[in-house]
C-alpha cells in the first residue's frame, strides 16, 4: 500500500508537554506535508517540508525528514488543550501523483 | 478570500439511491481533488480534476464519478449507494498549474450516511 503509516495511533498528554508523531512511507518522499483535523471537520495544512530539507520550524511545530528512511516526525512543543485533534502526514510519492495520507495520530491534550 | 465550500454538509440516503455532492474551490484555484474518509480506511483519494478534465483517479468502482465545470466548481456523484459508502467526503483545491505539488485547501466535508 502507498498509504503512510503513522505512529502512535493515539497519544494522550498533559498541557505543557511536548507531543511527537511519526510517519513513514514505502514510496519515495516528495514534498511531505502535515495536516490537522478537528473532529469531523476539514483538514488544515500545517507545514510542508521539501525532499532537500531535513528540518523545518513553524511556531511551536518542528518537522524533521529522513529521506533515506522515508520517514518524518512532527513535534508540537508546549501543547495546549486547543491542540487536541488528529494529525495526518501526506506525501506526493506514488505512481498516480496524488497526495497520499497517513492514517493519522489522534492527539488528546488534557488541561 | 472565501475558502472551499462543500454542500450539503450532512445528508442521509438509503441503499440503492444516488447522491451528488458539490464543491466550490477557492477563487483562482483550478484543481479540485476529492477524498473519502472512513474510520477503517482513513483518507482515500477518489479523483482530481483540472480545467474540466479528470487528471487523476483513485481505486474506486465506477459508481463513483465526478465532473468539473468551467468555473472550476466540481461535483461528485455516487450511484447505487451501499452501506459502505457512508463516509466524510472531502474536497480540496489548489492552484494546480502542473500536477499538485504543494498545499491543498480543504472544505469542511459532506457527511454521508447510508441506511
């Protein structure tokens, strides 16, 4: 399957703690992205990391990319209750050229 | 700038019926992609349209079809509905001059329940 594998499937932390999610693909990595989805809503783009980048920051978000392992990680620092959502990685790798999503990590941040 | 608009937001159908979902992309965006989201399969790519042409298609049966109009608005249709078609259908748009390589902008989705 071209679908990304995300780990963990669910993560529960306290406010103020850091949250780390991982994602891996069997296909090549091409413009890997992370999206957030609040329950039952649409997806919101968080950050894109290109294949020639190793690390990227955006506010409290830090994304790393290891193209040799075909994997990426998303770190959310100093989590807030409002960060509670599902987080998906997405990759343009694959034969059809469309964006292929991982299965998501459900993050719960307790106040 | 208005975001991606999907209608209807919620609908309930019975097996065997058909359904049409609508998506209005962000102004200026010419590429529209459709995804099906279910708890078991996650986000699955349905198809992508650009300039009224289907440019890309996922692995769904022929009951799933779509089209795009000259104003870039898109519709998808599911005929002969099955229970397993119950899902959140998400539409996303992008500038799409070439094949999509960047960010997709998603609508809030249409929640379809098949009874």
